[in-house]
C-alpha cells in the first residue's frame, strides 16, 4: 500500500514553504517569534476556513487533538492568546501577497470562458460585510452600523477573483472601480452602480471595452439604427450620442445602445457598450454572465468564514478575509488540476470530513475507495 500524508498536508504542499517564508520576512514587524510563526498562524486559520471553526478556542482545541500530525505540516500548536495576538498585530499584507502568488498559479491552469472571442472577460461588483459598530468602531458606515466592502473583478477564465480590494463601507463602487488596471482589450461588465460617463470615456481611451445597463433617465440621440434578430429577443441596436450637458462634456464619444427582452422572464433590458463589432445577442449574453460574480459572493459567504470574525481589530478582520480568499484559490487550483466535474462545494465538503485522514487527495476526489490498511506484523504475531 502506498503511504499518503494527511489530506490537509497534501493541500498545503501547493504553497511552497520557502516562498511563504520569503513573504513572511518581507511583511514582518516587531520582535522575532519564539515558538509561534506566521506559518503556524496560516495553518490554524486555513483549518478554520476549511473545517468551519467559529472561535479561537475551537481552532486551538482542534489543533491540539491533531498535535502529533502538525509536525509534518511544519506547524506548532498555538495558544489561544498567541493566535489572537498574531491576528491582531502582524500585518495582513502577507496574505494579500500570498493571494497574488496563488492567483498566478491558478490562472496558468484556468479554463477559458465559454465565448468565442479571445478578449479577457471580467465582471465587476462589490459586496458589503456587515459589522457591529460597537465591536468594530474603526469600520464606520452609518450612524449605528459598521461595514467593510469587498470589491472584486472576477476573471471569467476559471471564475477567479483577479482584482480584489477591501475598503471601508463608505467607499463607493465606482471609486474602487476606477483604480483597477484592467488589461488592454479586455471586456468589463458591471451594473448601473458603476455609472460614470467620464469613466466610460477613460475606458474607451485605454482600449478597454465595457458592457453595462443604460440609466433610464439618460438623455441621448440616435445616430444610427441597425437591424436586429427579433427572434433572439433583441428589440434594438443603435449608435447613440449623449445630449445632456454634463454627460456630453464627460463622454463625447459615440456608444452602442442595445435593447433585449429576456424570453424567460419577459423583462426588458437596455445595454450600453463601446464594443461595436460583437453581435447584439453576444452583448446581451455577456451581461447575463455578470451573474457569476453574484454567485461568487454568495459562495464565499455561505462556505467560508467572512461574516463572523475571530478578532475585532482591522488587521484581524483583513487577515481572516485574505486567508479566506487564499483558501478559495487553493480549492480552485485543486478543481483545475483534478479535471473532474466536482463543484467547489463538493470539494470543500470532502475536505471537511477528511482533512486529517491519510488518503490520496485526488483518489478521494474521484470517489475511489480508500486503500486498505495493512495489518501490523506485531498484531499478526500476537494472533
């Protein structure tokens, strides 16, 4: 029988230890550790994300039970106070940098989006994480409510959060969107929360395409009308210019307006884009794919721990969220490498109940029966 390390150890091997330690040294402040380490912190917090642990005491108790197996992970058992102190004070920037490393590896294996065009496709949106203002006084949002925002530019190649930014709850979606550096030639799809005529012009000048919905009160004139396939739900395909004083000043370019009625819901949509060569139906299908970012936010909130927090400082909250995003990328990497049809949720569920079992990771994902355990020769002698 082949020897296998624990499933958790096999998972962590996808983070080369020397690369992690290099990042840890770059983002270290304060005194050197005696027994604790940033790697031990990551092991503990990643375990919390994968197994659904809800408190520091719960995490430490779980690790203490598995203390004899932590040696093979290169980790030590942290006390509750040690783990809390590291979360509170050691810079979360380490895990932001680790996220970038993992993202690069995932992108090399990610499947392409399902459209025929070669352009990169991104969905842009933000999700608010509510916080109790009395416990998190730094997270000002409203008079009696605290919050932070997770802004994500989701790459449709593998549905990876290529652009991820954490801000306070007051930061508007468009303010965070403006600073994202999308690659030239990419297509960015977003809802009306990102309406900014000046930004439309800036994206066009950078040769970045966008697909969004036109505001109902937008003032424009039709420059040209194009034929549409009404049997595909299309109602119009027009070239327009804005006529409003401010809109015309901020966005003096011509854009494309497309009307589409969803055959399933009967709802009518009006899309706005600066892409003039793709078919009108493709533009409508691109906007429909924006729903994937809503599914992304729903998935991480339901399956990872980013709604209840193990510390109250800003650093502790940021640390927990960035580690959750790193765990998401680890799961995505396994999914890409296994080339199986398992959903991310199915992979997570299998990991949760087998983290410290000694099975081959990919055999487990394929659903093959585990290897039979060899009988100890001393037991045979006794019998």
